[in-house]
């Protein structure tokens, strides 16, 4: 896939090509060990708690084989723009100290891979994300939304790095008397409206004849 490429100061690179195709690379550095990072990331049901700015909901559909391959998880995600994405992630390989990969289907269609490397007291995390935006709104107006979609992804990943650093600190202090309270993770910029539910026990009003 050929297209233009750009890179910001944090090393988050965006390469685009085709009508809807995107290639993103995000580089994180967090204090901790690869094992600590893996334990946080594989705990997918906790994503809305420690990364609430992006993950609105997570539902485990299938755990897959004993090594996790084939496990399916439904995600409801967002960025700073006022739209959400619903997609499924399927584990493609066992999680190891080198990383793991998943496929995406739904409003996003493609493949993502996390790579880990211990660098002294820090872990360098690289996320490569090759994806098509198949949500009807983004597909129809891709020519208009492409720059915004790219910025949306960069914003979401920056919040993820910030949130992971806080979560690693929080997990280390569980059960300890922490003198320095850990801040809450960044919150969502908006929450989608929930459909109104009828009030139970009330009869509908009848028009007078």
C-alpha cells in the first residue's frame, strides 16, 4: 500500500494509502517490566477502567484455545471526535515477551501488532496498526475525514500511554500505604447518548374522545 507518510516528535508515524487504508505506528515508553505490561494489556475487561478516554465497553465473546489464540473480544471505542467505533478483535498468536497480534473486524478492519523490548528500567512498546475504516460515515466521507481520523488515532494513543503509566503505578501500590496518591486516568471527551427507556408502571395517556 503506497501513500504519504508523516511523523511527529514522539515517533508516532502515520502512513496512508488507498481509499480507506491507514498504517499507524505508535511508540510508547513506560517504566516497568515487559511482564507487568503484558499483565495489564491481556486484562481486556479492565480497559474501560484504566483507559476510559478511549474504551467505553469491552465484552469477551470467546477465550479461544488454551494459549489464547482465537479469542474474540468486542470493543466499543472512541477518540476526541464525536463518533464511536464498534469492532471485534481476534487473537492471532499466543502472547509472548516479544508481543502479540490481533485482527480487527467491524467498523475497523485490519490487523494490529504490539512489540515489546526491555530497555533498562523501561519498556519500549511499539504498536503497528494497519486498518481500513469501514464505518459507513467514515467510508463515505473518507476524503474529508482522513486528516481528522489520523489526528483522532494519535490523540487516543497518547492518552493510552499516559493511562498505562498511571495504571502500572497504581498496580504497584495496591495494598501499600501510598503517600503520593495516583491521579485518575484521562476521561472521555464525550459520552454517547443512551436510548431513553420507558418508565415502568406508568400507563400511556389517552386522548379525550
